[in-house]
């Protein structure tokens, strides 16, 4: 969130105790408050800061921080409720890669993370300026600042000289630093949510005497839900509402509430939020809707100024079913059932559906948050709360937008190792490709981007709320299958066929049963049973026979899950209830995954309680069961794979790449497509292999180039070029298979004639050898970051749309997934006896493309098509790159939305 008062570089972030602070650049007018910061320091802290208790040193420090902007200097301050509580700055000397850093924190605010937060922001700014190390001098007895440096997560060296220590902090961003920042952010985030999700007292503002009002419904829910702590109403007209004491204003309450629930008209929201902040309220839940932009900005400004976390506006509310709290601040029809599922939604309607479904299943809810317009608290916040609350075992999300997808991805990757994270892939409406100039931009739909995010983060993405509940039922009640191998058991052949088709459509496999397994099953099943896969136990199967069959199938090593497709009959007393009893008369959690399909079932999914605890999911149709099993198998596969690593790449010159980009943008302030020379130079910075080429602006130059580049067969290719030309084949702006000088001259004259006034020259290349034509590209999504795409290339790339995508930076696992995901993958691995292409070269190409996109925020899109892959090498035959004047955004810097 930016603050117009101080400009776009102002952000808000959380201290270790959850307090909100403002981080912003120091301005000239800050001299007096900075002097006050030092004047209020004890002599001992002044001595530790300046190596002596000199007030003159403090004055000089304030002068230096507030001096007019100068190269190599940056000063940031931290404010809490407009009070300066910390200062950090760096100054670059003769070595432009190293800067001296200094830190000052107000007395009484040490050990709350003020200095660490300021240093993190300085590190981000310094990296953007090309600074690679901080240096700092400290007294050896200044244990606090030395510990601050040591705990940053950056490589730090100390050199002792008598009573002083010289610290050198390397600013290279690595996993250790990101993990340290992440851990600090997680602790601060959870602390900030305590007054919202675990409040000691609540005030409902806007509850009235009229039945049916939202405020009254919220107050009623809080009271009847059994909230165990103090509850107040704020209404100037009454002294009691629904048995809850009421007061005329927030300031008149006998106790400052942790949480204020606002159900007032939109126009009154900003003033009410301001009053809450001044009184000391620590969190707001705003259910009011219809705020205009001015009201919205005022609401958020009040929350940031006074350090209040905010859910809403325009939301259903929040719940925490912990029996020690029993918080239900919603206006849903019923109280949520206590349980183990954490739920966060943007849509109140979806929230009601999920609360109802989870209650009906018996899964229940640990914490529920309807985020509404999501001004502040997000799905990322809720994931971190569930990770640490000790009660949540399953996380369900329905998010229509992402504030910081890269932070969400890191959080999800961590949380999904501990619990399933499920979502409805909302916003899939742009499934058709958008109109765009390049192949990459055309392929990179928002749907593909979201799917890449979910896949890489291990999030289980379902297609509907119903599918979400169906999958949650299985993940809640059953062990994960080790793979995709399913055995189907049925008492009706037709039901077994339906189940088999559903499994095949969901990507599950039905392995053949071994002769030993077949004999084992025939020994317990009734006469006439057909033991294949599906196993048709016939309508005559008894309860005991079915139970024996399932138990024997559980011992089969070639099966990962058993799906029972049952219909009620009256044969041999094997009614539907009897067959279900055969499954539930015992433990609900068996060694392998079990699911049931009952075609007569009235609800889409139920959990059948077992006599020895646990439950078995039962579905009304085979497709639902198969989809749930497939999601469970994918989660199992994701968990079994170790976290990927980002490989080191030789031959990368990042500083030269930045220089190429800056030089181009200096000449083209609005950005644009690179000319062939600049494009080749940029690719060379990342050692991306390119087919040899030459630039020619005249017919004679083209002949000379062709003579130099002809391969063994003497043939060359000629491509016209002008700024903005992308699809050469569609424009017929190229000639292939040129032999001899006469054909080269004729081709040049043809292009020159047809594209007179446009063409600035031609690219001449040798005719490439035969191989598999592929496509690789990247597009910089302003929200999600760089997305790398890969698939079948050539002129039909958009028609066939055989692409896979992953978000950069790519890990080794991501690259493997990119290569194996497209339908054309068998061609790369030697289908039809042609032998595999250079897979290592292909991996390197994708990793280097990912690195280029990660290094250069200016890279709007890159299009490599075709990329020629043969058993011996991988080469880019044609490359297009577009740059835009963009600044780097640190996605992992701690800041509130």
C-alpha cells in the first residue's frame, strides 16, 4: 500500500509483534523528528551508536540523513502512528559495489524487529542499485546490532580491531536469506492476526433493534455461538441489544476491544475506522459494502496509520471454532461445525456453500474468513495462520485474485508439505487465447498462468465448489494413494463399466490382476463372479464376501486404491445397506485408499462413519470419485518429490545483459522489439545457442553473407526485417532453400520490392538441418512474474496449442515437467525409433531463458520459434525479444498490500 502523503516509495510492514509500521525514504522535513529520535536515546545507546555519547554526533547524523538526494546514498525511516521509531541508511564510497550501513532504533523498541525490517528494505534497494555488500563498524560490546547482522540470513564476516568490529555483509540473495525473511514475516503475520482471529474482546458497531439487519445478525451469531470472552455493542440509542451491553461510542466502552465489527453505512465506515484506531482497536472486520474509491482509501489509511489488520469490506465475516473461543462473527444461516478445515473465500456465497458442505460431511471448520474485497488480509495470511494454529489439517481457498502470487507460491510450497491446500480455479473465463502479436503472448493465458502457479506450489486445483468438497472428503478421511493404479469392485457390471470409464478419463490406470490375485478373490466370491478389473462380484455377493474381497485387494501390491461401485439389490440379503456395512464394519482408514460409489445416493458426497473410527467417502457418481482419487494421487506424487533447486549456470553475464537492455531503452524510451543485432547480443549474455546469421542491407551484402554462411549443401535462408515484424511466414517475408548467387539476389530483390518503405534489411542464415521444431518463450506477467512456455513449434504452434508453462525462476523439476508435459514429448524421447533429442541442451535452453527473464524486469516477452532439436544439439533458429521500461519489484520484500 502506498501513502500519497509521502509518495509511491512508502510501504507498510509488520514488526515481530504484529505492529504495523510505515517504511519510507527520509525527506528534508524529517530533520526535527530524527533529532528527536536521537535526543530521546539514553547516553548508553548513543555511545553504542556513535562510539561516544556526543549529542553533536546525533545532530550530524540527522543532517546527513536529511541532506538533498545524492548518488550512492539511501536513508529509510520507520514510523508508527507518525512517530519516527527507527532509521537505517547506507552510503557508497569509492567502491560502487560496497556501502557503509548504519542503524538507529528508538529506546524501548529494541527486540521488536525495527532494525531488521529496515535493513531488509535497504538490502532490496541496494541490490537494485548493483551494490553487492554492506559494511558496518560496531563496538564489540554492541551485541544487539551484531546479532541483527548475524540473524539476517546473509553471509557475514567479522574482523575485530580492539574494541571495534568491522562487519561485511554479502548481499547475494539465496535460499537461506529468503527463508530467513519468510520466517520473520510468518511470525509477524501470525502475531498481527491474533486480535482478529483470537480476540479477547469484540465490539459490534452498527447493530440495531430492527430484526433482519446485518449488524444485528452478527451480534446474534456472536452471542448464540457462545463467544467465551467479552462482547459489546455500539449503538447510541440503547443500553442493551440481544442481552449484550451497548454503549454510545467506541470511546465509551469499558474496555478497548481487540476486534471491531463494522456494519455501518459505507459513508460512515472511514470515520468509524478512524475512531476505532484512535481508541486502540487492533483489528477491523468490515462487512459494509458499496465503498467508493475515496472511502476505500480512507478506510485503508486508518488501518495502516493505527496498525489495525482488516478483513473486508463487503464480506460475510470470520469464525474460529476453537472451543476456548467459539467465535462466529458471520451472518451465515447456521453456526459452522468445529473441525479441521481452514477456509478462506472472497465470495460470501461460496463461503456459505463451503461451510454447509463441510458441516454436512462432518469435516467441520477450524477457522473461516470471508475476505470480501480483500483490502488487507489475504489468502496468504490465512495459510500462515493455519500452518501455525495447531488445529487445521486441510486448507480450502476460493480466491478470485492474487495480491502477491510469488509470495503465495513460496508459502504454499511450504504449507502443502504439511497439509493439503485445495482451491477452486476461479477466473478460468479466458480459456481462449487473447489477441497478441507474439506466439508467447498468445499462448500465455491467465488460465495457463494460474495452473502453473498451482502445479508448482503443490496446490490441488479443482474445477468447482462441488469438486472441492468431493476431494476434501477423500483427503480428510483416507491415506494418500501411492500411485494411480485403481482396482474396481462392483456388484453390477454396468456400474463397474461406468467407474472404469471415469477412472480412465481422470488419468487413473486399471492394471490387470495377476493370476494369484484372481485365484485368491475367486476363493471368496460367489459363483459366477468375473474377476478382472473391474471385479464383478455379482448381485449375489454377501456382506461377508464383499468384506473378504476388499481386504484381500488391500494386500495386493500392484494396487494403490480400491473403488467400490455398488447398487442396492435384494438378492441373497445383499441390500445396499448390508454392502455398506461390510465396508464400515471396521476401521475407516485402511492401508490403501478406499472410495465408494452409490448410484442411488441422494447427496453428491457423504462420509460413511466406520465402527472403529474414521470414515469412508461415498459418491453419487463415478466421475466425482475418480476425480478425487486423481487429485489425491497427484498430491502423493508431489509430496514424494524433493523440492527442486535452481541450477547454477555457467557463461551468464548479468551485468552485460542489464547494459544491453538499458542502452536499448535509452534509445527507445517507450520500449519495443529488439533488432536482430541487439537480440543476438542479449541472448549471448546467457549463452543461448543461436544458428549462425548475418545482417545485410544491400543485395551485394546478402550475396557475401550467403557465401560465408553456406553449409555443406550450399543452401541458405533469407528473412526480411523491419521494426515490429513478428510472423514472417504469415507475411511471406522469407525465402528458403536458396542456392547460388542468382537465387540470393532474386530473393533480396523480391523482398525489397514487396516491402518497400518497410524493410530495413535481411537476415541470412544457413539452411538448418532436419530435426524437431519446438517453441520456447517467456512473457512477463505484471502480477505473476515471468512465465516460461514450451511446446511444439513451427508455423502451426498456435493452431495446435501444444504448450506447457511454468513460472520462473525454474527449478530442475520445473524444467523436467516442461519438457515432459506437452503432447509432443514422445518425439523428444525417441518415439518411432528416431532417437532422443539433446535433452540436456533443451534443459539448458529453458533454464537460461528463465534466468534471462528473472534477471531483466524490462523483458516483456521473448519468442524462440522455431527451436531446432536434434540428437546432437539444440539451436534457436529465430528469436524475438521485446523490452519495456520497467523497474524491478522485489516479490519477497516484507510489506503489506
